[in-house]
C-alpha cells in the first residue's frame, strides 16, 4: 500500500505543489521504514522515479522553460521526504548502525539478474504478460497526461532500478537475495486495478468507435496474457491432510500436528530445554510455551555467529540435524553429527528430546548409550518425546 500511495502523492505534489502532500510523503517515509525494512530504498526509489517521469512528461508536452524550472524546484523539495530513509541507509553504510557480523546465511552476495528478478516475476511468459500490462494500461486505457506519467515512471524504474547493467550496484548496497523486491516498484497490482478505467471509456456513447475498439483490444490482450500465465489460485490450501489452509479467527494459526503434540506433552516440556526439529515444531512450540527453551531454534547458526560464538551455533544445528535423520552423506559426517548430539546431551544443553517417529528408535538407542535412564514417554503429532529418569513432573 505504501508504494502506490507514495506514487500518487509524488505525482500530485509535482503537479500542484501542495505543502500537505509533502508533509504526508514525509510521514509516509517514516512510517514505511518502521513497518518494513525494504522501504528504506523503495520509498526513495518511488519518489526519485516519479521526479524523472514528471520531468520527461514536461519535456514531452513542450512546456515552457519557466514551468521546467518550477518542476526542478519541486523535485528538490521532494528530497525532504527521503531524508529519513536515506539517513538510515547512510548510517548503515558507514557502520554507525551495527550490522550483523555474519550475513552469509541470508544468501549470496551476488546472483544473476534473471534469477533475482525471476524470483518475483517468473519466466518468459510472465515477463511478456507484464510488458503487455505496462504498455496497454498507461497508454491505451488510462491515456492522457496521467497515462503518460505512469508510462514514464515505469520506464524510469526499468532504467534505474531493474536495469541489468546496474545489478552489481544495487546488490552491493542491498542483499542480493532481496533484489527481487525492486520489482514491487512496477506497481503491477495498481496497473491491474486501473483496468477498471476501461469501463467508463467504453460506456461513453460519444466516444469514437476507433478508440473504443482500441480499448477493447487492449483489455482482451491483457486477459489473454493472464490466461497463458495462470497456474492456479495460490491462496487455496496446499495440503489439506496436514491442515495447511484457511483458519478461523478462533483457531491456532499453527500446524495441527504441533498443536496435538503440545497438548499431549505440555506438562513435560513447558519448562524444559527441548531439542526438537528446527522447522515446524522448533518454530511453533515456543509460541505455546514461552518459558520453554529451544536448544536449536530457527537460524540458530546465524544468531550465535552474530553473538560472536559461531561454534556454539554449529554445535546445536548439527545436533538438531542428527535427530531429524536427513541424508547424512559420508560416515565421517554421521560420526560428527552424533558426536555433537552427544555433547549437547552430556553438557546439559538439552534435557528433553522430541524426534520424528521414524527416527525415535535410533535416537533413543544413542541416548541410552549416554544414560540408560532415557526412555520413551509419549507419541503425538508425529513426534516422540524422550526424557531421562526423574524429568517427569510430579503427579
């Protein structure tokens, strides 16, 4: 929502120079940065591309030199709304704001342009659909001054933000894995919403038949491009057997299997130091038991690396990998995982273990070799809870 609002406010300020629009843009920049980190560069990009688009519009319409200088002054004033996000970016670049020590877990430092953009756009058919949308909507359906501004804005985005020649520049300043977010600047949902502007044009009886036919042809071309790129409705449940789908407001927004395990094992793990598979259960069980300590939470290696102790993160991550039963690979890797698992148990980092049912016998055998008191307590939600003697709550 912030990007279309920013585009509309920028266009209106450049056209009329209302001070209120400048104030709202400034507040939008502050609120956007607080809501989402990508707004640090998306809000300045929207405002900057809007300035370029409006200047090109003035040149295209052969405006007088006085009007051009007026637009230059208004463009300079638009530096006010971007001062806050740009100041934060500068502080990050100068290391005035602490950055994570280790960011390799967040992805590579560089990736090919097609791969980065394709993550958000898709393949060649999706690119063709977007090209049809970006040409037909501004120039055929919206038309006039507004349509030209929108078209020049899209050209500016492609020239300065999504240009393959500038990929290195962008990825040096933002993470390569987040480069795809620049696609949001194309405002594709806004273009889809503007398709509604074709209705009043077609409903006007006084409009020329030629213009009405052109509008109909543009709408049909967009609809055909959408049909060729339709892959299904993404909001439908992906796996009904696992309960992945829409929830009512009164239901947990968690996997039913994890909720089932939490209900069965709650009295055992509410205050435990639990070693559990990192994904799904390791992410959701702490939400139900705030006092429980998860030995290997999600991104555990990343957290400990930024705390200056990468060895601890690797130790816990490999212990979690041992109980999952992934493809271990070489015998040396199997031995290393088991050794780290033993270290986590022997040092008391974990006093409870929850493992997938298929791996419970193997893990329990390893635990018994450490302490014969380890035993199977219960099974629920596809997980088996293993505890040492004396760990059960009284009663």
